[in-house]
C-alpha cells in the first residue's frame, strides 16, 4: 500500500469522526479548530463514539473530552469523566480529582507521544483478563504505574527513532498515547475502537527490550488498521467474523481470520526490526540476550494457520500480494536465525515471552561466553 493510500485511510477516519461529532453536538464544532486533525484522532473520541451502542455515557461527556481543544478557555468541567479512581483525565489539560476545579497533575508528553497517567472511563471496558480464547475476568483491577516506567518507555522510543527510523514514522503515524499498568493478566492490546492508544502491563524493572518489542508489536497493530482499512480491497470473505478453526480444523485456534492476519503482520514487523537492531549491534550483554530470546520466540508465532487457508477463496489479488510479501519476508529473515531454535529453550513460555523465565532456562553466563567469541554475530 502506498503512502497516499494510507493517508487516504486516515482522512477517511477523520471525516467519519467529524460527521459523528456533527451529528452528536453541532455546537461543539464551532468551539474547535475544524481542520486540526489531532483533535479528531484523539483515542478518547474513538472510545466515546464506540460506546454509543451501549448508551453508557451521557452526551455531555463529549464536551468534557474536547474542552482542552476549545478556542475559548473556561474552568474545566469533569462531572462525567471521573474514572473508578475518581480521577478525570481531560486531554490537553490534565488530571482532576472529584470536586476540584484545577488539575492535580499535568499532561506528560515527549515528542510525538503522551504517557496517559489515568485511564479515561470510556476505555475501561476494554480491560479484561483473557487467556487462550477465554475471558477470565471482565472487570479486573489495574493501577497506573507511569511514574516508575515512563522514562524507560521514552528511552525505547528514542532508540527506535535513532536506529529504525522507518518504523518510528509508522509508530508516530498511528499511535499517540501509552498507558502503563500493573496487571499482567490483562494482555497488551490495541483496538480499532481506541485507535491510537497503546496499553501495556509492566512487571519488574529493566524493561527496555520489552518496551521496544511492544512498541513494535502493538504499535504495528494500530498502523495495520490504517493499512487495511477497507477490508474489501484485501479479502473476499468476512474475515472479522469467521474463525480460523472453522477453516483450518485446528480446534485450539480461537482467532478470527482478521486477527490471525494482524498476527502475521506484527510478527513480521518484529522479525524485520529485531534483525535491523541486531545487525547494527545496538545492544550487548543482557539486553542482547533478551532480544535474541524475543526473536527466537517469533518462530513459534509464524505460520500458525493462515498458510492452511484456501488463499484464492480468502484474498483478493491485492490481499494475496500482501499476504505473500509478508510470509516471504518473515520466512527469509527467520531462516537467517534458524540456529537460535536449537540454541535457546522456550519450552516454558506461556502466552507472553517473559525474560525472567527465559533467563532461568537459558543461562546468561553461557550466552556471554559465546557472545564474546562472536558466536551471535549475524
């Protein structure tokens, strides 16, 4: 897909939000800069309009969400924006406690990205504890841990910008806000309904490589929403509502075909950019050990079922071309690193790669000895 086509997808989404806003509250249109795309790409607007089907939030909350973008500033109203912690996150303004008219904390932005300190109530429904196709807890606890980890996130972004600028451009194109929390049972996620938002759990310390992987992984999900915005251009069938298991006969596979295709894209992205970081020798020591472990983890995430589909019945010519390009590119780079599958033991990996588990099974001292002898030079 060309850059023009991707920009067209973004323009389409912006125009959709403008129409929704126009229908919802015409007066708000007169209070904001109508040609400022940033306003209409705010993830909170996406989550608000996607909550309309449940009528969970009153229309007045829209005024609160947008008040930071108003031409004429007034004392903020946070009546309907309080979350479960009784904190209101108002984009562009700050964070408010109940019955307070001044923010107790400010917006945290560096470059193209914002660290969200408290989740907005319109996004709470997307936090679930999910395991291998089953929802375990629909209303889990999660607490913001931004203070302990935001610097490392920004460091990860700086490394991406310096060493893999092509991906940085994609990351900044499709992603704006990052929320960090403490519940590892809520798997990291993005959603078309919260487009532009990244949600990461964080455990332990020294998470630089983890953040780099998840920025590539989850950030690529958001970019891919733009890339294949018009499903009919790529698929002949209803991939969002058809399950892989019904086509591949793999009973374990709970994914939709659309979700599996997203998986192919995000695995390929990680393989491509991990390779670039390794070739440039960006990391050494434990960080390199972890990066190689995370690259090895991609072998088991590649070709997990899409290759079993009837490609001609599934894809349009454009979709077939994209599928073949991703599959070929990923396979080619993984072949280069094939020796890692015999080198590292990932038998205890569950859904997510955890470096603490990998570290126990793959002694760092053994890796270090080999690395000093240029064994892991690619």
